[in-house]
């Protein structure tokens, strides 16, 4: 009976820890035009930059970004968080929630081991010029480093350039999940449209992997192993 009691106490303790973790997830607000306390606690007191919201976020948090033009380059800092516009399924909202890299490198970076729990959704990403590595620029819009596999959905990438992967570049054998989400009525890649996706990867045997965009109503990435 004593051992049963100990097990019950351990289960209760685990549930308590889990509930504390869930409760700790928070909403963080970003609005370029906010004039309040700039602490992200509400729309009135929102951060005025997306990077400030990311820097303040804890695992599981959601960074809500209001419409506007955000002149910055952002880095997810390895955090399992969601950075989202106020309505990623609304084309008008996506078009008016802009991250503008200003020609200062990749607009968005995932370079710290981000997983599918790092989500970027509902933005127009523009004016990126890529990440410079050994004299070559990679990933004008979005750069994913080795071991990074974020989730990227409902985004438009325009006016971005790089030597390799003007829109998105992913380095290594863990590709990002690039989808149009659950609603097929709002695709960003249609049949016959070209997608700029460049990948350098190999598997554990040293075989080259290529990732092919397959346009359906939206699209998905397939991995092919070439022995």
C-alpha cells in the first residue's frame, strides 16, 4: 500500500508540474504604432518590434503581431514559440503585416536548432538579401541553419534575393515544414508556379538529398535520397 501511495504522489506531482508549465504559456503583443509601456502585455502596451517580442517569449508563448510595416530582421533564438499576424488566413491581413529586411541580410533566421514547434505564420516578408557564408549569400527571405526544422505557413515572400535560395534556404538534412495550413482555399503556391527553395543536405551515409516542391492545391516538400 505504501508503494501505491508513493506512485500516486509522484503522479500528482507530475500533473502539478505539467499544469504549471501549461499555465506559463502567454500571449505577447507587438504593434509598431503602440505608445504604451512597451512591455508586450497588451495591445496598448505592446512591443513595437517583433524581435523584442521574441526575446521576451518563453517556450509555448504566442507572439501576436498587429498590422504594420516592421523594418527589422528577426531571429527566433531557438525558441519553440509561435509568431503570428492577427489573422493568417486573411489575405488582406497577411499583405498588410510586413517584415521588411531593408536589404540587411535574411529577413527571418532560424539558426539555433528550432524544431517544428517554432512557427512563423501570416506575414509578408520582403527586401531580404540573404545570409553571407564564405562569400555567398543564402536565403534572402528565410534562412534555416543546420539542424533547424521550423514550421512556415501562410507567408508571402517578395522582393528577396540571394545567390542561393532567394526566398528560402535550408542548410542540412532537416527541412522546414512549409505549408498553407488547414485551409486549401488560401494557397500561396499554385500548380505551375515556381517556388524558390534551395537545399544543401545529405543523409547519414553521405548521400545527397534533394527536396522537391510538389504543388497541389497548396504544396508540400518531399525528400528524395539519391544513392
